[in-house]
């Protein structure tokens, strides 16, 4: 029996890698530890060589879908003794050589939970798990542990903590874990900063009613504020253009579901996969003739392609499902300025643009804007190639 050390580099933090290793080791009855460090993921365990090597291969082969391994190695170290297998935190680190975990779009499990009336996270706008949710926008320091993120301000309730510490739960060591009892709070306010709704369900209903009235609503998202309005209303879109001093540049639209997108746009399987995948960027699509529900001339003046996205957070999912129509969702900024993400600046830099603001009490550490992607058909094939638009990057780091 020897002590082995596995070191894996790449995107290995914030993707559920440690819980996966824990469950795999427990299944094989191995004793050891797994922990995050600034140079990646580390696993130490005791085993015979005929057990260690297959375990190493299994770790790599079954890695979480969100992981991106750039390097890996296994080697023997000085003999150690472990009582069981544990996930460790707060390792002493010196240098950083780590791929930062990006913000991930909401997964299907979380989507199902917020839509299920009998689930404890029904209608909770900040539901996440190890497979989805904010990462990069919340990080204060590395490695990726809750205490180094904006979520450290929210103490988990008893039930959330039980999920966090239960190896059989899909929120085991989910650093962004929270619920309506202990988590992030929504707040709807007017231009004077007067809060008039803090109940999440009622706030969402009121935003829907405001859109119906043609109002401009600023919404605090993952990496900054978005300015939103009814995309089917010419008056609402023109009002937003006038206030934002954006006379002709196209706006992006958020659609409530993929079915409505397919009904109105020419779509390829690659485009649909990108729209609903873990990145969930804006994808440029061509409208089908006479199928547009949006005010095309006002949304994209003089263009034949529209930037389309699907709800990529629980908050947007709840809002768009309640509204049932597409909305304009454009960066909360003035033309040629960076996106506003600080709460105080939404009342100064964006003053005069929005009528109401839907905000929350979780700090955004690093601002990000939505990415834009365009697909182009490859000649003599049925496949599509992915071409970033204006150099935009994936994982919500581009500009629109």
C-alpha cells in the first residue's frame, strides 16, 4: 500500500470536481483527501498500484461535464495515513496557476426545481448547484471556496447546510448554495430609490406588469445591470433608444423558450445547442419571413439578423415564463461605456434611462457582459462553424 498524489490542472474548480472524486473514492473504499489549490485540484490516497492507476483513469474519464482538463499526473509521495476520504478546504498556497471558473447558465435540474410547486426552491430566483450558477463574477480570491466569494455574506440555513455536507446530494460542496430562507433577496425600487416590493414572487409579477405598460426596467444580473423592456412594443423600444442615446445600434432580445425561437427564426442544431448550453450566449439568428413578434425595425434597424438569447439564470427564467413574450435585454450603460454593476451607480450613471430597478443584495465582484456568437455554414457540408462576432468571448465576457 503506497500513498499516491494526483494533480489535475485546468478548469477544475467550481464544477463539482471534488464531490465527484469523493463519491468515486468512497465507492472504491479508498482513504485520502481531495482539495483545491491555486495550481488546480489535488488528490492524495492510499492504495496498491493495481488499484491506484485504474482509479486515476476513472477520475479523468468521468470528470464533470463542466470541467476542462489541461494537464494531469500521478506520482508516489511519502507514506501517509488517512482514516477515511475527505474534502479539505483552505490549503496553504503560494502561487496562482489556475483557470478561473466562469459563470455557468442554469442547469436543467435547477430549472425543474424552481418550476415545481412542491420543491423547497420553487420560485427562488437565485437557485444554483455544482453544475450551474455564478462563479467568476463572485470571486474575491482563490481557490474557489465560499469564504472567498460574495456568497460568504449569506450563512446557509440548516437545510442548505445539510445539502452542502451530504455526499449523496447534488449540492454537496456547492459554494453558491442558498435558498429563500437564507439566500439572496430581491428588491424592486423606483427612481428615488424607494423600495416598494421585497417579496420575490410579487416583485416578479410587478416587473411583468411594468413591461406591459411600456416601462423600462433595470435588472441586476450575474455580471451587471441589464436594461429591459417589451420587445414587441415599438414605443417602449424607441423610448429606450432615446434615453440610452443609442439611435441605431441593434438590441439583443431574450426569448422565454426555445420553441418560440424556432417558430420565429431560421435555426440550426448547433445554434440551438449553443443557446441552451452551459455558455448560453447571444446568438445571431435570421428571422423567418412574417414571423416576427418583436418590433423588428426598432430592435435592429436595417439589419436582417437579431441577437437572441434564452433565460440563463433562474431570475430571468421566472420573469420570462411569467411574461411569455420576448424582451429587449441590453447592457446597463450609456453608449460606449462599460456595463454598470455597482448598485450605487445604477442611480447615478443610469439615472434617467430606467423607470424601475429590480436589484438584489448580493455583490457583483467582477463585471461581465453577455457574449455574442454567430454561426456560418461550411461549404459543401451540413455542419456549421462558430464565428465570434466582433471578437466577443464566451462565458459572458464579451460586449454587446
